[in-house]
């Protein structure tokens, strides 16, 4: 599923200053520790987190994730935004909390997989 489509369906907005909006997402992982995010990062996994620091962009770039999603309406800090922009990595901002955002995204992706079969 395209990141833009997923963001619309989970009521998350794409941050206007960062990233390639046509990235493909197959899975999501939600976590609140850097080690968990690193362990689950992949080229088709949208990382969902309540963290907000520049290290997220470094993880995303290193692991070539399709994007990052911040929860609870948290705007990305200046360093995260700058590094994400430099890496052409999209950042979504979801109003809902971590678990609600994860559940909504998983449901959308599962529905998209079912529609293809």
C-alpha cells in the first residue's frame, strides 16, 4: 500500500516538509525503544513510535524504511525533520496513540492484502 493511501486511512497527516510520498508499506512495527525499532526495521516496514529524536532518521535511513510515524500528534523535532528531509524519508503524524495507530495501520494493510487475493 502506498504511504499516502495508508496515511489517509489511519487519519495521519504526512508532514509537508519531509519525504517521498509514494513509498510502499507492507507492514508496521510500533515501539518505544530504539533497539526494538532497529530490530524490526525493514524496507517495507513503517516504524510507528512515540519517540521524537534525530536517531529515528538515522535508523530509517540505515535500514531504508519507507517512513516514520510519530504518534499523539507530536510534531517532529527540528533535527529529526532536517535529517528526514535530507534522506527523503516521509514522516507521518498521527493524532492517536501508539497502540491505536498500530492497530489502525495493521487493519488497513490486512485489508489491502485480502483485496489482492
